[in-house]
C-alpha cells in the first residue's frame, strides 16, 4: 500500500514525474529484504548519488558565499552541514521518518528515528530528485532544506566541537597534556542505550556527560568540563 506523500512533496517543493523513484528512495534495505524485492527497489543506489551531490551543492554554495575563505575553512563548514547528525535533524524537520518503508525488525529497534537511516534516506531522496528532474532541481531542494544550516556554518554557529575546544584550552597551559575519555556506564537495551563518559587529564576528572552514542557522550563530557573552572 503506497504511503500518502502529499505533505512531504509540498514541504520539499518538488513534484516527481516518476514517483517510483521517490518510493525507492523511501524504501530501506530491511523492507526490500523482508519482502524479497530486487535490490534496485531500495534506496542504496539513490543514496550513493544523493550523497555525492549534497556534498557538491553545499560546497559550491559555501564557495559562493565565503569568497575569501581558505580551503580548510570551506571543508570544515561543508563537513558540519552534511554530517550525519545534521542531515538527520533536517530529515526530522520534514518528518521524513514517517514515510520510510522499513522492515519489522528494524522498526522494532527504533530504526525510524536512527540518525544513520534518516540521513541516508534524505540523501536518497535527493538522489531521486536529481534522477527525476536533473541537477538544478536537486540543488534547489538542497539549498531550500539546508540553507539555514549553511548560514549557521558560515557564522560558526552550526556545531560546537567541544572536544577540540577542550583540547585547545588545556594545551594553552600544558602543551603535552593527555586527555582521556572513559565510558563509565551503559544503560538500556541494545537498540536504545545511554552511555555515560568521563573526561580526565592525569588523575583529575574534568567532566562527565551522557548521550545515545559514545561520541555524543564524549562531547557532553567535554562541554561539562568547559563549563567548569579549568584554571
């Protein structure tokens, strides 16, 4: 049974000539495997082309806006915009997870809200638009959906890398200081764990943080450390 994608199409501002492409973009491999569908019916091939073009379109827009920025700054800003968490957040804003065809097992383990699946589906949707309507159509949708994040990246406000900030702050005082992140607890079922991490320097605990992944918990621990007096 086909999902009603009317609201999604209105949100993204694009009407497909071939809606089969959109259906494929919204079909996770768990669904196609469960229903013994040909691999071309899921979104992996469309994700491949969408991934490449999202990178290219965001990079070109940053190049246009940041006329005097060196390559390193452009690369960092592009990485911030197209990183998995950023694309997943954008997917949530357009309720993309509601439209995904997903296998029962993946659904049961919270797949509809996983960053990786949402980001991949977003890229596949862009791949479907490019395949259906060409690169200009894809670029228009990309800039519409990611434009605010591009602006935040240019302003240096899209993402704070607290681990790097902590490292730089501590190295101002001691160049060879060694920082260590240690997972002190894991709670919850395998598909929905919460990790707690401590950040230490030598024998001193600088901060503690929790998150749904170890990397997020480490960032929270670094942020906690930065919020304290480190003099």
